[in-house]
C-alpha cells in the first residue's frame, strides 16, 4: 500500500513548469548534494535521492513531460478542480514525507507522519522506519507552528506543538527534540495570553484559559519581580504585562494580585491597592479605597506617603492628607505641585487628580471613569460613608446652609481664583510623560510596577526592581519637558488651575460651603488658615478687601461651630477715586513694554477692543519680564496680585537657572463670554511660541502653535484688572 503525496514532480524537485532541461539537471544535483542533517537513516536518504532522480528523469524527457503537463492541465480544467498527487510506495513513504516537508508543506507532513505511526500502519518498535517517521513528525510540528506564529495564529501554533510533543512522548524517543518543542511552546505563552484575553468578554472559556496561562507564566518567572524565566527577559515582560492589564477587568486583576501578593509579591500587593482604588473611585465605594490604604500602609514601603495622601483625601481626611503630602513628597513633586496652586489643598487636589488620571484609572477593560473629584465627593454613598467615619473617629464639620441638599465635600469653581480648588478642573498641562507609572501601554523599567518615590535600593519586595532611567528617574518621578517652561499661558492658568466659565455671584456665595475637617473640639491651625483663605478668595472676587481675620479660636465651642462659623470678617470698600474719562485702548504689548509702564482700563463697560488691549498689555509686560527686563511700572494697575506673584516667581526661577525666555504671544481673536458689573470672562485665541536661552544657547523651544484660553477680569474700584486665566475647555 502506497502513500499519496499532495505534490507534483515540479514541486517535488523544486523547479517551475517553465524550467528548461539544463536547469532541471542542475537543481537535481544541488538537492542531492544538500542532504538533511537532522539525523535520518541512510535508507531514507537513499530513497529520497531515488525520488528526486525519478522526477528529474521525467521532466528531462520531452515526450513524457509534455504528456504530464497535459494531465496537469486537464485536472485544473475539471468542473471541480483537483490537485495532483504522487503515488509513493510504502518503502519510500518516509522519503516522500521528507520531500513534502522540504517543499514547504509542514502541516501536511505532520498529519501524514502521525497517521503512519498509528496502527495498523505503525512500524516495528525500534526500527529505522519508526525513528525516521518520529523525527519527521517532530520537525514538521515545529515548522508548522512557526508558520502559524508568523500568521499570528498563536493558539493553532500552540495546539500543533502540543500534539507533536504528545506524539514524541508516546513514542519515547528524541528527548532533545522534545525539549526544543517545549521551549517553543513556552515562548508562545505570552502571545497566547494576549490572544485569549483580548477576545470578546462572551468568550468565557477562552478568557479563563488565558488567565490560567497568565498565572502559569508568572509562576514560571517566580512572580512579577522574578527573573527565573530565561526565555522571557524582564525588559520584555514589563511592556507585555502592561498591555495585558488593559484586557483584564478590575475584578480579574484584583483576584490575580491577591493570589500573587499572598505568595510574597510586593509588586502584586501594590498593584492590588491601585486596583482597589480604581474600583472604589469609579464605583463610588470609599470602603474599597480604605482597604487599599490599609494594604498600602501595611506594606511599609518607602516613599508611599504621597500616594497615601491621595487616599486620605479621597476618604475625607483633608488635614491628614495635607500633612502627609507635605511630609512625604519629594522635592520634584513639591516643585511640580507648587506650580499648580499656592495653597496646600490646591496642590494636593492637583496631585490627586493627576495620579488618578494617569496611574490609577487607566488599564482596566470594564472601567471608564474621569478623575472628577467634585463628582466623587458629590455622590451620596461617598458622603454617607465619610459622615459615618466622622462620627466614628470623632471628627466634626460645619453644617451645610439651609436649602443645600448635598453636604459633601464640594467647592465652587470660583475656588480657582483664590488659588484653591477641590475637584474642579485642575489642569497641569504637562503631557503624558509625568508619572506615567501604571497606565496602559508600553514603557521601560519595572519601576512602573511601583509607586512613584520608592527607593530602588530598598530591601524585600522592592529588591530587584530596576530603575534604568537615571538619577532623577530613580526616585520614581518623571518631570516633563514642559516643566522647563512653566508659562501659565501654555501650562494652565494662574497657579496652574483651569479657569472655567460660569462664575456667578450665586456660586460665589456657595464657596464657603466647602467642608472644613478637624478633630472634634479643636481647630487645626492649618485648616483655620485654609478657611480664611477661602473667605479671602470669595471677597477678592467681589473686588473687596477684608480686614485681618481674627486668630482661630481654640475653645470647644469654636471647634463645634466650624471654621466658617457665623461671624464673617468686616470688610470696607476701598477709598473712592475720581471717575475717569473712558480710556482709549492700551498700546500694543511691545509698545507698552518700551514705555516702561502700562495704562489702566477704567471704563465701566469696556468693549472687546479695550479688553483685548488690556490683555495685550499684560502679555507684552510678561514677555518683557521673562526676557530679563525689569517689571514695567504700574503693572499692578492692570493685573491682580496672583498673576504678578506668579510672574515674579517664574523670573526668579529663571534667574536661578541662568536663563531667559523669549515669548511671542499674539491675540488673534477675543470674545466676551460673560459680563457683570464686577467681572468679565473672555475667550481668546492666541498664536504662541517661545524660546529658552541659557548662557547664550537655545535649550528649549515651543514652535508656533494656537492656544485657546479663558481670561477673567475683575473690577477693583474703577479699574479692571486681570484676575485669573487658563485653558478653555
């Protein structure tokens, strides 16, 4: 009984139908000279040579070749086309299968070889035929799997290798070839995991198999931090694991991290805390955040205070959060936060929002949530949980005013003007480089599995985690390139906050409703100052100057009444000034800078042209100062203290670095969006570019780009002054 090979003579020999006789003969000689080196028996190699010669002889004879080509054409022209095949005698079946493998048909070779090894066709035990067919099956399985891998059919490739391995194990032969197949099968595991877990959630069986393979892969490595898998280096495993996380649900990740952390993985314990935080924040379950905080504290890792500060904030412990942040944040983070707000709570909110949006909320298949702190603290479940914690821990807070249904932690967007904001549009403007940490996508270095600020040399679970990005990166913080500029026109509003529209008087009056936290019976000095700042911000936005606030009370009665209390600081209006005639538009910014002074805007109801001139005067003055010149005289007549203080801080920082900035900002269009007697909000389209020079050399550049900012002007007496600004939404 023979074997039908799915080949014709042309493919068996390896020539095309257009090949002439001389080429056929040369090809024959090359094939005979290049014998396989896998260890086949001499009998099989001789049979292979005989089959090659038979094909070459047919194709070298004109008459036989013409008849053969006619038969091939007839098969192709049938109503149901048929493929040609060669009938190989059983004595030459091994040689025929070897030629089929050489012709590029490994899967067919594997299937036919496997069939030949099954009863009743199975060869005698220990015979050369058995050895040849077993070797052919193993080599064909490897070749077929490689083809499937190139086509990204990873599961089919793995199944083929598994079948080949089982066949060789059953035959009890070729241990080295079995090892090769096992290595290839292990190397396919990451691709199989990615393939299975990326499938639709309804593919429950496939996803469960993918999770099982993932656990096997991590165990083979010796845990997330392990390096025992020689075939999967840490620099390859890290981006792979990042990508895998985006295909896992929150619960799937929690289950995995819990099991791995019980096995002693510090990275898994940390990632489990992050997953709990993401779940708690997105689903408004603060008890999960509390569990995450407890787990993170129990880990006793170095440098986690900034993260614990965020968790304290999300759990309503504002005072503890601020103290922990100030005590535990490293200088780079504090410097970044200082550019977001001048107030402790504003800095903490900016950091918490950045951490949530970059390191916590991304990376889950079933979770889509924004880092909206105001929405979080407005949720009834969150409010109820925090109030229960208040009663349990003995904390108290001032009652919400009548008519307000939500006593939760909320702040009016106008907090931005006072440099303070809770849950409302803090925008760092810093690009994707900062604190990339645990987000989805790819990265380098296993520090992505640790919280920022961890000491790379810490013992225990932290040992072996790599920090390859240099001294600054070794602390866990990544300061973006935009940090070299800090221009609020680009990086955000005054003190870094965004400036939303919609600051009516009604919302300003709600500003004092922000909850003030403290232990019962005692006023925390820092939070007392915070309450004063809140009221100060509200008064400043009304264009009034309050008298100095009295020192915080220390009696139990004062503590129970709250920071805001019932008594408000008495305020007096500034001394009236003579009414000024309507001012003509201010000179262009460069002209104002050259004059060395700026002109105020005293029109009661300025138009867009006059507001534009005032804005251009500010932009020109700022460009002059950052270029190294002195501040123009009278700049405080058109700009309030906040922007001026920020400008002075930026110039002082540049002087410390020995650098200057050349800024070109041109107002292309300006539209008044809101207007009241004491407040005007405009949206301006700018054409912006800048250059940073140090020691006569350009070290940074922002190419011309379009910006769209919101500028808020407040009326102080009879003058309009710039109060705040930031990117338009």
